[in-house]
């Protein structure tokens, strides 16, 4: 796929995220919309995987540590061919394979159960260590939130991964500057994240998390680092693509259409406005059918 096609795929994934959350009547909007470009790059360009053979031993693994952004993972997996796209509309329904936080044993292709923040990096590091012991060439990609870095276990995992020179591990931090109740620098300042990860022994790359070339280059570069694990700090816009959601932490954990939020359309119009914006790429194309 060309990078332009990848950008369009990310936009389609954003539309599906809005639709599935509206259908569920609950769930997280900001993080999933912000990470659609990164997930598209991973599943359509970077990772070595087989959607029709999710347990393929030589696959690269994706550990979603910030489990609440799983709508973007489900939507990307469906478009990559893991399961039918129409199943996305079962999100959060009783008995569905697509729960509000991912469960490894429910849906083939999910590598770890998550939701409780802070555990995924340690799990990913352990898995990377085991792969190396087995002589595997597979890589592990671990996704974390920035607010999630407030969890102490993350920093233990960072030390352990660096100590063991886990160069087959790439962490991608969603640096969107929001968390559940506010902006990260107000709730718990993270300061200079690059310097912190570097001080813990990691190779650090900082990118614009909406720039397809930058995402793909950073992931490829991480494959060439041999002495340490790599962290990609991806600067993203929470709620990306839906103007009234962008940068606003109130959209961390609600879908369009549930509540009136200052600065947003009335709740009855939120879904329609969001989908129209995504379909017209924020007014960059004139009609939804162009
Ligand atoms: C151990 C734990 N504590 C609290 C929560 C509740 N919680 C879910 S998401 C979230 C905010 C995390 O911030 P960030 O990782 O930046 O996610 P974003 O808001 O950017 O999507 C919190 C506190 C949780 N899931 N797990
Ligand atoms: Mg965040």
C-alpha cells in the first residue's frame, strides 16, 4: 500500500471506531482515534503477521498495555482480515469476542489481556526475552499510554528490558498529553520523557504519530538497533480527526452521542458530525463521495 492508501485506511478505521462506540453506547474515543495511524502502519506495513493464521509461530507480537484503546486494535485487525468487519458492531455486547478491554483467550490474534494499566510492558519484555531464548526472529511491539507511565511497574519493566538488552522489543508511547481526568502535565508531570527513557538505557526516537513516513521509518529503525530496546515516543492528537474531540480529555472515556460536552455539538448530533468530518477528511474534500 502507498502511504496515501495507509492514511485513507487509518481514516476508515477512525470511522469504524466512532460507529462501534456509538453502537455500544460506551467506550473510549480519544486514545483510539489518536492511534489509528500507528496501528494502520503496524498492521499494514511494519509487522510480520498472518491474519488467517493468528498463532503462526514466526509472527511479530503486539502487546496492548493500555487496553482501553482496544477499539483501534479491533478495527485495524478486522480490516487486516482477522475477523469480519461487521463483527465490530458487537463491541462491548454481552458474549461478544470484542470486550471493552481485550481478552487474550477470547479473540485469536490478541496477545495479552489488559485493562489494568502498567502490566503490558513487563509482559512484553518477558515475552521478548523468551523469544530470544528460543532463537526466534520475531519482534515484540508494546503500546502504552502516556498517563499509563504513572504506573510504577512500567519503570521496573524498563530497567529489566534494558538490563537484558532486549533489542527485539519496541515500545510505542501514545504521547497525547491527556489521561482520564485531565492533562498529563497537570495530573502527574512526565517532563522530558525522552531523557527519562534514555537514562533508563533505551534507544529513543521521537516522532509525529500522525506522519505515516515517520511511523514506518521509526519502526524500521528500531529493527536495526542491536544493543538496547527502542522506545518510539509518538506525539499524537487525542480524538484526531473529529474537531470537537481533539485535545479535549473529556473524550477519554465516552462515545459520541452519550452526553453534552461544552464546545461539542448537542449529543443528538455528535455522531453525525463526527462521521461527516471523517468522511470529508475535515473538509479537505467537498463531499462524502469524492
Ligand atoms: C491500574 C489502573 N488504574 C486506573 C485505571 C483507570 N484508567 C483507565 S484509562 C486511564 C488513563 C490512562 O491515561 P493514558 O494512558 O494517557 O490514556 P489516554 O487517556 O491517553 O487514552 C485510567 C486512569 C486502570 N485502567 N488501571
Ligand atoms: Mg494519554
